[in-house]
């Protein structure tokens, strides 16, 4: 059976179901018990599960994550909710030097989920960064980037049933997006990309919010006779290189899309992997479409100039297959 729900509601549903199933799961962070977080991602869980399992903390990301790491190593399954993923900067030692390394150093399980709203939005420079490439480059961390309500739920269930730390990045521009979610929500394995649209002329690879833009662009250029295959990565660590390479072998052309800056990006890593594995199948150079290497402005016109536009993505698809309009 499926239900229509928002991206945020799918996360809520998965959290609630897993908290009912497993009493070791609890969530901690700021503004959670009453408010339900800045994006209503855990709204209602405080009243349902009580203050022992929905814990409001002081504003110290280092303390939140340190408490999460310690409790995870001692039999609990904490979810540390940072609200904005940008705030992870205050806990980088705890995330990168502690959580990510405990299994390697001591053989310890660290079943910890660190959730944050990420991606470019109209929240200005300090609340709207794309942090996925930082954590994707850190051995020991899974980085989940769901693009749909179904994936927000399914990837969370997978995270809550695993034994390793997961950075769970929910794009802030997706919170109210609605979609069909199968219930009860089943786990979606990490490192398993989704073919969001099948095509034969060009592969368009994306993740998180820009998957929606990719699908819109694919629909737009279909009127010009261009068949676009859209690949949704779902997780950027691990990457599903098999699905990526299989699609490239089929189409021979690749456009990569994200709203994160392209410098040092996930797109760069995907492009390098394609070049190493399936270069001989490419009929054109790989195209990367990402945000400009600049702080995010609060001005809407400047914001729109910073990130790829639907027209820009559509034009790139036309250019790579040699179609003019």
C-alpha cells in the first residue's frame, strides 16, 4: 500500500515507525520536542515518545555529536539533528576524527545518524551550504542525499538499522514536496542508485533537489526528440559506479548536475570515475553543471544566477547531442 506524503512527513513516518520497533533509537538536538525542528522533520515525536527519547539540548553541535558517538558506542541508536547541515562545522572533530574512525581504530559499532538540512536555498551564506563533498571524502561515513519522499523514508530506515555513522542530508527546498511512499517503509540499501527516467541519447546524473530539475529538463528536451536517462545517485558515499557506468555505456554522453559548487565536488568525483572506467564509450566530453564558487547570496536574483537553471540544463542536453532549436 502507498500513501502520498511530503518529504518531511516521510522522514517523520520512518522515524516514528523505527522508534516504535527499536527502543534504543532516540533523537537529540535543538528545538525538537515542541517545534519538531526548523523544517518540522520530527514534529509530533516529542509528544508521542516523551523527553527521554526526543531530547532538546544546549546549542553546542560538538556536544550533541559527542553525546551521539558515545551513546552509539554503548548500545544506543542516536539521531543527532543539526537542523541546518552547515552547523556540522561546529562538530567536525567529533564527526570526522571520532565517529568515522571508531570502527577502524577499535572495531567499535557506531550506529549514529547525523541529520541536517542541506543544499542551496534562500537562507543566505551561513545557512545554505552544500556540505556533501566534505563528508563523502571521509572514509568511514555514509552520505545519504534523498531526492524523493520515498527515498527520505527508505534511506532513513536503512540508516537506523545499520551499524555505521550516516550523514543524512535532506535538501531544504524539498521539505514540502509530495510523493508516493510505500508503507510500511522498507529500507533502501546504500550505494544503490535509481534510474528515475530511462533514455538512450544522454545520461543526466544528479542527486537530491536537482533530480527534480533533471527530470524537468529531460521532459523539456523530449519535445526536441532527445531521450534522456536520469540517474538519481541517492547516496554520494558510497557511489553506485556500476549503475553509472552501465548508463554511460548505453548513451555515450554524460551531463552531471548539482546545485553545489563544482570545485572539489561530488560531480568531479563522478566525472573522474567515468573517465577511468568507461572513457572509450564517451562520444563527447563530460559536462558538469553546478553552482558558482561563491558564497550564497540572499538576494533572489543573485541566488538564481548562482545555481543551474532549467533552461541552462536543457541547453546543455541539446548541445551535447548536437540539437539546435
